[in-house]
């Protein structure tokens, strides 16, 4: 038998094997609790917890079988580190522009004197510097968020959709402009950019729901759903002959 990948219509696969593959995300991405089941409540809690990197890493490890700790490290290196730096710069601006001048003014008022012009000039310069650094921190965080959405979070979400056989649907759409060119994977990136907790919560409750039904797909080397040229979902059989024999029962007749 030739060792090659074969494509099958996802709709045929679903009809021949019942609920073996989830066909839609569990609830709209704006609905925190999905359909209000216990699994949806758990997914909402962990998806919107701060940070949501643990839930994201768990999703990737369950569906794509990648390292939980490696994905968590990516999240902290790209998102959390830049967010912490931005927060620190915001607090520095608050101190230099508001807290420090306020207490210096109180101290001068209690002594019945006016602030030294040189001290005022120094405070103004410090406040200006802190404002510039805050803007730099905001730009750095924005760049990190874009990189995350394009190369990590959005990419992993698309891979999970393909692995689970979930086509682009109203439940997962974020930006309608992403569908003009037929490049549906942009929607996953868009959702991770604009509302990462929404995307992670939707992914988590979908996985928990499928696990509760016992319909999570087994891991087959070289297999999974892939997006076709027209946006349809195609099932790709394993490349390895032994894996193909072990999974023969999963392929439509």
C-alpha cells in the first residue's frame, strides 16, 4: 500500500461515525458560559482567569499533544512579560506625574513655602520621561500581542480546529472582513488579538464537552482535519502504514 495522505469529506466522516468529531465550537465566543453546563462553567472560569495561559496550554496539550510547559513558557515570554513591563511603566508615570508632585506640594504647603523652580523643572522632566517610556511600553505590548495572535495563539487555534474537524462558523467568527479573500484562518488570529480570554474559554469548554461525551479524537500520526482550498474540512489519513492499519475502523467505507 502506498504511504500517502488521502482526503475525505468531513461531512461524510461525521455521518458515518456519529459524534466522533465536534462540528462546531461550544457556544459563541462572546458567551462566557456557553450553554451553561458544568463543563461550560469550568471553561469560563479558567478561560477568563488571569492569566489565561494555563488554560491555553492545557487546550494545546490535550488536542495537539504538545508540551504544556513549553506553550506556557511561550505565553509568559510573549504576553505576560510585556504586560508586566507595561504595568511597571504605567506605575512609574503615575508616581512621577501625580503622587510625587502631590506630596511635594503638601510638604511645601505645610511649611508655608513655594516649590523651588528647579524642583518643578526636574519634576516636569521626570514626568515627560515617564510618559515617553509608558508609550514605548504600550507599543511593545501591542507588537507582542500581534505576534502572539499571528504566530502562536491564532496558529494553535487553527490547528485545533483542523484536528477536531471544526469548520469556520458563526460561533468562531470575529472579523467579517477576514472572509472576503477566503483565508478563514485569519479569523482565529483576529479573535486571539481582540479577545484572547474569549477564544481560550471557547476552546476550553469545547474540549471539556467533547471529553465528557467521550468523543475526543485519538491521536494518529500524520492524521487530522485540514482546510481545503474552498474552506471545507478534509480528513487526512495517517502517513504511516502501521498507523493506517490501526485506524482503519475510523475511515469511511
